[in-house]
């Protein structure tokens, strides 16, 4: 007689296991603790074998019969259903191990040690938000260019074109890692170069007209904020380093006797040297009396164990009436210096670019070297500081063969 749900549900455990038999080899094994386990007995290559289909009621009678029937179809085709199940399970395990998410996370784990923590966090956020939900579970060998393009267009459609390009680069790195480790044959993102239009380049707001620079420098003198922020305002245009490098400056990296500031540029992973003009040394000497006992040149307003806020300089500019989106921003001092040093003071572009710590190779392919053009850079930084002083004083500054009058 075929089994019924009622018969299975009302079956009571006994001191020893016993069976409730259904049709075509299917039965329920009732165990002493009360378990009701689906089993199927079959023969393959003249050997008696056993398959399990889960437990009742998680697997109801109808589903157990479906699984039995599928196993019998495999037997009819000359396939051992038990071995077939093992092969499927192994394939799923291999598929999971070679999914894009698993491989991308493996790549990130190794890549993490060579980049700034913030860069790693942003990259992981891109993947978890924009990539893994769509192709994370897919086997990396099955992902093709059109599938990746769909991911990128989804990002681009929300107005984040720059992010779309960055994500393409991130996906490409994961694929190159997979190729290098033998888990993929090629990087399909190479076929997507140009598929997303280039982002419109946005420059940091900057003042590059000498007369307006003079007005800004005079405005600094009327700043009513804290002394460290005032010093940062004065040094930002004079040193034209990246805002993050300025606010995180440490006294241990500054040698006032040699008039040098040496530090590691996190963006390019290169050592950088900033020659300090006499004006910069004077500002730092005065500031040292206030913050020199601590680690940071510009400590935070609330705690000296952390550097000044990322927004401090821009906030100070806004307090003085400057629009940091359209007029000047902390990063804009770099463009200001680059433009005026070249166009007004006639400084050589390669010397300026080196002082900006841009990783631009020369004609011989030589990478950035912190001591290259050092003599010229020292002279340039003093010329630049003198020029700013004369602008602030309202002098009629006339550039002449790379010097100032």
C-alpha cells in the first residue's frame, strides 16, 4: 500500500528503527528518537545502494516521491543517482570557490597591504554595493563583457560616471588576478574600454589671477579662527601640497634647521621633499611653540592625538567669504601655484611638476625622485614665497626671466 501523510505523521518511535514503505523503493525510516528519514533503496551494477532525501515533514511525501522519480530516471539512463548527486555537490562547491565575489575578495586581501586603508575601504564599498549583488555569485569563467557592461551602465545611469569607470578598473584587476592564478582565461573588461563615455573633468576651484591672489592673502590676515588653522591657511598656498598631506603633517618629518619637510605621499607611495622658504620656517617656528609637544603640526580642535579636521581649511575659506565650490578650495592652491609659477614667474614645468609630487616619468622613463631638481626647487620655493609676500603687500610684481622684481 502507498504511504499517506497521515500514516507518516502518526507513526510513533519504537525501541529500534523501523520502516514505513512506499512504492518503488522509497520508504521512511522511523528512528528511536522520533526522526522520520526518507530513504530509497536501489541497485546499480548489481550492487544494492541507498540514497537519502531529507527528513519528514521538511520534505513532504510529494517532494520525496519527486526525488525518487528523478533518481529512477537517472537509473534508466544508466547513471548512478548517488554518484550523480556527489558530482553535482562537488561542482557547486567548485563553482562557489570560483565565483567572482570569492576571487575578488581574495585579490583584495592581498592588495590591501600595499594601499592606504581608505582606498581599500572605498574599493570594497564599490564591490559590495555595485558589483557583488549582480555578478558576485556567478562563476568568474562564465561572466562576459556584456554582463559587466550592464553593471557599469547601472552605475552610470544614476549620474555616477566617474564611479562607473572606477568600477570597470576594479573588476579588471580582479579578473587579472584570476588569470594570474589560473582561475580565468582572460579579462573581458578589456573589450569595454570606451563603452562608457569619459567623465567630464571637474577641476578644483582655484584663483590664478595675481590680483585676486593678493586680495585672498590679505584676507588671511583678518582671519579670526584658531592659530593653527591660520598657520595652515598661510602655508597652504606657499607649500601647495595636497590638503590631506598638510593637515596630517608631523613634526618628526620637519627639519627646521635644514628647512626641509620630508614625508610619504600616500597617493603615489613615493617619498617627497618640500624645501621650506624662510617665510615657511618662520611660521612653523612660531607654531612649534604651541603644538610642538605633540605629534601633529596641526592638531585637531578637540584632541591633539588626531590631526586637524579634513574640512578645516575649506571652512576657514568660507568664513572669509570664499565659495569653495566656485572660487577657491584647499586643493585649488596647487593649481594656483602651478599656473602662476609657470605663466608669471617662468619656472620650468618639469620642476613645478616634481614639486607637486606628480608621478610623471621623464624622457628616459625615470620615476619620480624626491631629490631631483632639488637645487632648482629650493630656489623656486623661495622665489614663490617672496612673490606671495609682494603680492600681499600690494607691490607691482613684474616677472623677469623667472625671477621677481
